[in-house]
C-alpha cells in the first residue's frame, strides 16, 4: 500500500501550521522587542532570514529555492513507493518544511524567489527558527533513528501490508 497520502498529509499539516504561525509572527512580532515565553529559554523574536539554515548562503536564495523544488519532486516520487508509515512521516516532514520555507522565498519581500524566510522562535545559543525548520530537523532525527534501527523505506509495516502488496509469506 502506497504511503503517498500519509506523506502528503503530513506535509500539508506542516505547511499550514508553518504559514499560520508565520502570519501571526508578522502581524504581532515584527518591529517589536523579543517576548519571553519561558524566561530567556524560549523567546519570540522576529527575524527575516535571507539565507538557509542558520542564515547561511544569504546571497544564494534563488539556488536554495531551486534545490527545494528538486527535493520536493524527489520526495513525492520516492513516497509513491513507500510502504513504511514512519518513513512517510519523515518524508512528509521534510517536504512540508522545505515547501514552507520555499513559500516564503517565493512570496515574501524583497522579490519572488529572493524572499526572506520568517523566523520567530529563539532558544538560548541557537539561531532563530520556525515551524518548517522544526519539521526538517525533527524529520532528520527520525530518519537517523530509523536508519540505525535498520527500518527499510519499502518494508511492510505489518503482515497485513505485506499481504496487500501481494508478498507471499515464506511459510506458505
């Protein structure tokens, strides 16, 4: 059974949550001093980021946008062959995170494909980030865990999935 619907559902959830929180950040945080949520441990700090993660590659926004689209296409193609739901969640989180930040690059100032990503969550000794970034990092961590545990992308999650995929059991 294809896990494409699960992958796309996770991605859509990430994108919606990311874009709604960014809209709220623009409306309520832009031009304001940081707001302490949990002391200095978690603050809401508005930043427009012209680069990639950790504000790197600020002069390569168009290239970052192109890479995000290539990654998105590769994920959708791969998700069509997935049978393991955990890998669908991983790819959905990466897809949602990549597209969430790509939407900013496409639609936000200063220009299409050069837009700055809205970041607003700040932890001590860590760059300011957003929901899309959390999805990307969380998905990468889950991918590492699944890889260490030897979980295959195409392995059936259950015996029922194996039957649905037409795979015969070794014991008959």
